[in-house]
C-alpha cells in the first residue's frame, strides 16, 4: 500500500532546509524519523530529521555509508525510548541546489532500493538556490515522492515518481532532537571536511605543495561554514534568549500585579 499523506513537523522541516542551504555546489542527505499510521490509508508523521556525514559528495548525487545508516537507526531508537512512541526511520531527504525539485533517475533508483526494505519508505527533495527570473527573488521548493516500477514482469525496471501530498505542521516548541540536530550541523559538516582532507592526503602522497593546497581549501571551507551555518545559528539562539528574558520579565510583572489585587480589595487568598 502506498503512503497517502505525509505530515512534516515544522522544526524537522527547518533542520532539512538549514542542511540543504549549507552548500550550493553539492547535494546533502539525511534521514527522517517518525511513524506510520495504517488504516484505510497510510499516513506518515515525521517528527525529526537526522543529519549525516556524506561518503560521496557530487553536484548531482550523494551517498552515505552503511555505518551512518546504523548510527541513524540508533538515534531513532533513542528518540523512541525518550518519547514513548514507536519511532523509526521512515524516509530520507536530500537537496537539489540550482536544479528543479523533481527526482532524477538516480533518485528514483535510490528510492526504489529503500522501498525494498520498507514499502512505506518516502523521499523528500529540497530544491534550493533558485531565483525567479522576473522578480530576481530566491525561492526554494520541497516535494515528497515514492517510486513505482512500471515495467512488465521480467523486463528491466522503469521507475516513475509517485507524488505524495505533504503538509507542514506547526509545533509549539522546537523539539529537543531537532534542536540538537541544528546545533550539531556545523560539527557534522566539519567532520566531513576532515575526512576528505585525510583522503586527499593519502591520494597526494608526499607532495607538500598539494598537501598545503588541500589544507588551504579546507580552511576556506571551514570559514565559509562558520559564516553561513554557525553565524545564523548563534543569532537564532540569541533571539530565543532575548524572547525568553522578555517573557520572563513580563510574567514577573504580572505576578507582582496579581499579588497586589487581594491587598487592595481586602481579599484574603485561600491557602493552597
């Protein structure tokens, strides 16, 4: 049975979008944690997003290692234990920088592979760094899909996109798991850079100039990450702190005002 609807928590959506916006030259990828409700129709509720290190970085494709999949499953189990819900990996997401939101043939093959393990598995694509030619305003899009094989039995598979309606749900607070995912995003990307620097060192051999060049490229990448990722995250935390302090001040004023009312009206408050 195909998934009829996906409901994506807005804070999980923000994690995916922040991750997608970290680079406009390569695709990024992560996994989605949630639950399925089955009845007449299958509905997927996505509560959290898990950002992972990439084992392959290209403009038109992205891969993660089996170790990262195991790590994501362990995180899902931890979330399940802390929330009291039966949570597990329900899908994956990846970015399409500067290209359309529609899945490529490789995306459909990847999606079909996941559906062999879980027929309800869904995929999200975030198309980012696009600009309206008329208004010159940047925009991004998100789509949800599954893959269906339209070939007759015995012939090579021909996968087509099955669109899945998606609804983004507001949440009263930022879930702890998604807060941690945002906080760890910069360190995850830094670990990627360190791994690829080590790989380039092995490929360069003993050539010192090549090694110095690779180090310079990594330093440039780390500085860019600090500017594009860490800076906005720090600003967001500062805004949250300012909001909390303002709310606390207002509540204390209200508390003081409420305490004065019984005294002014000669009303004794009952003992609680």
